[in-house]
């Protein structure tokens, strides 16, 4: 299976359980790996034979900036579900990170992998 990678998409949104995290938007870093069969697109050189990664990125960004989730786990699951709604996406890996969330760490986050069956 082929992959399309959207690396380190940066959103600003409400995420976290602490009161101060619920008041001020923070940086949320998102990496998405879409699994799809890209052979036809490679042969035809036509976007309609691929997955439109611009559409996926816009949807993920809009959701991350408006969802107001408490956990990175829930936000990652939301984004995975959005990605799997796109035609041609057979599986997705989503990483959501909060930079500076833990002292002395660059970021903290989760990475999940989902397929349509996980949301059936």
C-alpha cells in the first residue's frame, strides 16, 4: 500500500484538561499518513485518481482548531475518522502532539492507526 504524508501540520486550538489550557489556544502539531493505492494516479498524473491531501489537511486543521478536546487521544481519533471519510483512503496513521506540554520534553503526543472497521 502507498502512503501520502502530511507532516507537522500546525494548528492553534483548545486542548487539555487544566483550566488554563481551556482558556488560551495552544499549538497542536499533527502528522497524518494516509494509506491508499496510488498506482492509477502515478500512471495518469491526475489528481482525481489520488487522495487530495490539501482537502485532508484543511479538514484536519479546521477540526483541531474548533473541537476543544480534552485529550490528544480524542483529537487523534477525530482526525482519523475524518481522513477515512475521504475517497481512496484505506487506512490512516495520525500523530497529535502538544509542544512544551511536559517540562524538558520537546512535545508529548499520541500516534494511532485506524481503518474503516475501527469506526464501524
